[in-house]
């Protein structure tokens, strides 16, 4: 199975303004905190101190619910724009894609 990255990129929604501030280092800091409990296994050169601080700020502002019915209108989501929230959703989607079984697994099958 091949993934056509050009086709995938063309089908992605336009990024919102808050997504422009996301850097690869921010997500590497989030990933390091999410998956590692031993600091020796962390690639410390993959993110800066500023990105680690930004990841901590996102973690401190993360709400453990998609929305709260009593406090917010149905159109408001407390985690919108939160990098932790984006990371968790994207990790879940990537896991689902990797573990899905297409009908025919051949080199000619194009995922996107």
C-alpha cells in the first residue's frame, strides 16, 4: 500500500491561525513527556527549552473533556488550539491507519 503524500496534502483542511505556531520541536517535547519516564531515553536536542515550556503551558491548559455541557455552548470546545489535544487526536488517527487492513494489500493500492 502506498500513501500519496501530495494527494493527502491537497485534501487536508486549511490550517487555522493557531496551528501556525506549532513547531516540530513542540510535538517532540510533547511526545517525550508522553512516552518517556526515563530522561536518558529523551532526545534532548530535538526540541528547545522554549518549546518544552510551550508544551508545559499546553499541558497545564489541557481540559480532560471535549466539551462541558453546563459551562460552554455546544459550539465551544475548551481544547481547541491546544497542541496536546492535537497530538492525542493525530496519534489516534495514525494508529488507526497503521492498523487498518485494506481489502487488497498490493503495491498498486493507493491510500490517498
